[in-house]
C-alpha cells in the first residue's frame, strides 16, 4: 500500500487529514523535527505543532525537546487497536451505502441545483470532513443529530464551528454540555430558516424547503458565491439572535475567520492602549499567492467608524473594513474576503499576544 492510500485509510479510521499525513511521514522518517516533518508530510508549518500535540495526546507519537521540537512514533499498537474498533462501524455502514448509491452524483460544476435535501446533507458532510478552518451552519436540532459525528470529529480536529440553530418550540434545544463537544459557538433563532452550510468561505450547501413538495437544494464550490451566503448568514441568521453557547477562548490565541468579527474586539484593545500581536494567513491581493503576516496591529479602519458613538454595529462594518499590521518586512493593510483595496485578503486572523 502506497503512502497516499495509507493516509486515506488512516483518515477513514478517525485521524484528521493532517494527522494521517504527519503519522505516515513519521513512520518513514523514524524521528524528525517538527519543521522537517511539516516539509515531508505536507502539513502547513503553522498547524504541525497542534497536529503533533493531538497525536501525542492520543498516544500515537511522542515528542521531546532537542535543539528544536522532535517527534517519533510511539508504540504502533495504540493506533492499530483504535483502527480495529472501527471495523464494526464500517461494516454497519454498508446498508447505508446501498441506500445512497441511487442519489444524483455531484457535478464538477461550481454551482449545481439538486432535487433532494439528502443530497445536500450528504455533500455537506463531505465538505465538513475536508474543512481546513471554519464551518458555519444554519440547522434544526434534528439536523444537528444527523451531522453530530461529523461535527464532533471536525471540532476535535480544531475546526471552528458556528451553529445557528433555528427552533420554534417543536424540538428540544441541545444543552451546553452537548454543544461543547460539537461546536465553538451556537445561537438560537426562534423561527423557521433555511438549511445552510458554509465551509471555509468556499463551499456551500443550501436548502430552503426541506421535507416539502417543492424541496430542492444548491451545492456551490466558489468563493465569490459563498461570500453572498456569508452575508446572509451574518445578517439574517446570526447577529440578531441570542447566544445559546459560547466556547470561545478569551485568552490568546484567539482565532477569527471574519475580519468584521475581529475588528470590534481588536479596536477595543487598542483603545485601552494594548499591543496586539497577530498572525494572519491569506493571499496577496495582487498575485493571489498564499501569504502569512506576523506582526502588530497598528490601526483598524471601517466605513462607519465615524457614524455614531457607542459600540460598533454591523451597519458600521458593511463597507470597507481593514487592519493595518506592522511586520519585520514592512507594514501591510489586511481586508476581508473579496477585497481589492488592501494588500492581503485574509482567511484567518489569530491574536497571539495581548500586552497591556
């Protein structure tokens, strides 16, 4: 079995894609530094330390300090045992496969209309399984139950999950203990809403009329179209509604995947005189090549910053919104998805340090 196939099997057995890549590479290398392992496995350098930490917590590898952090395989019996327990689960899945094989195959197009919600749900599960950073969902409590295993795996893998739960008295809301295992944040909208899945601001699953004669859905894999649904999620399904569960960290590292979510909190820190150090990943606007900035936020700017006194509202942030980050390599402006005005279009903002 080649390495690519082994990675696929380990992923099916419960490891994340990055965990599987790192483990297979470490099998071949024997012992390696975190940096060398990232290069050999294809795991992004910013993620390799988290991946090793999680593998070590599961007993699959062990790390130790040399000149740099070193890693080696722990007793393979631990992983072999865990894989063995999955065999029964795969066996029980065969009936489900037989049921689903008649569903329409997903097209290679960037956007497609499908006739059944089940197809949207199936593709949403696949989107979440391949997520790199961020999942936003508008779901009923019943749909949460259908997605629970996938959400739990994504949450354990460090994916940031937002749940906009729409419930209007027919279903019991999940409690905080349950939500803590499957998401980062949850809010409740006490009225009907569409099913919506947004993954990494790129992929979309959408169904307006679930379980009705006019049932249909949309599947999208396009950053520009996903941006429209992102605003729909923020304005209609999230900002107006009460928090039901909040598992975000209040201490660094604090992750943001929307610049308009980061700006109010960073601005408040700057007004208090704090120094805010960040790590930003995204793309250079002019070349579309990936980039990473590490530096200090010197300024925030947004269209409505002079409209009113008091807390920032979504109206203030509807137009241009950006950060200015001073790095060792220069000072750069950072905008949100779809920006053409700043130097960098951001995918993730991590506040790594706050100095009073």
